[in-house]
C-alpha cells in the first residue's frame, strides 16, 4: 500500500517512514527561509531549547536507550549502553555549548533605524548648549591675523550738499 500523498518523502526514504527526520528537515527548511536573524533564532530554539528542544529530547531518547539495552543483561547490551551514554554526554555538551546561541543570533540583526523624531530629539539632547547672549567661543584653529587698520586708510565721512 503506497503512503498517503501528504507524507513527505526523500530519495533516502521513498516510503516516508522516517517522519521525525522529515520534521527536522522541515525545521531546517524553515530556518533557511528566515529573513532575519530573529526569525532564524526562533526556529533554532526548537532545537536548542534546554528543556523542550530537539537536543534535550534526543538526550532523553538515548538515556532511555541506555536502560533498554541494559535490560538484555548481555555483554553486547552493555557495550551498546556505553555508546548510548557517550551520545548522551555529547548531546549534553553540545546543548551546554549552544545554550545562548539563540540570543547571540538575535543580536546579529542590525538595530532598527530610529524614527526621524527620535533622531532630532537625540540631536538636541547631545548638542552643545550655549547660554543666551554668550559670545561664540574663538576657534581653536589658527587663522590669519586680524587686519591692521592704519589712519590714512580710514574712510572719511562724506559731506553732502
């Protein structure tokens, strides 16, 4: 019997039996489609959340696998349990390493452009203040010396008739 038409299939799973893997694939597609780092971080948190993320749940899965294979009480079961315990340790370490990756990813978004009114208000709060009637301070940049006025060049008053 063929799978239902809405069951995701891949070349490696043509019958669509690996539904949880397909869900992770859909999550990866959602992550890749994010247009901002904030959106990407929200998607990544499905994997990274310390309590309910995929990494945490995979750790729980392998912890259960450890107990399940130990029930066999065989050397092979114990050897497999050690491998599963290593997987738990790896996932725990990975989760610890990435616990704040979502926040770090959100920080990659540029800050929103301030509204023009905010920019004007910021200008007036940071502009140097002058008291009314105060003379402008002399510039610190040296310039030409003030012009020398000699009496022979002083304009004379004109008399009109």
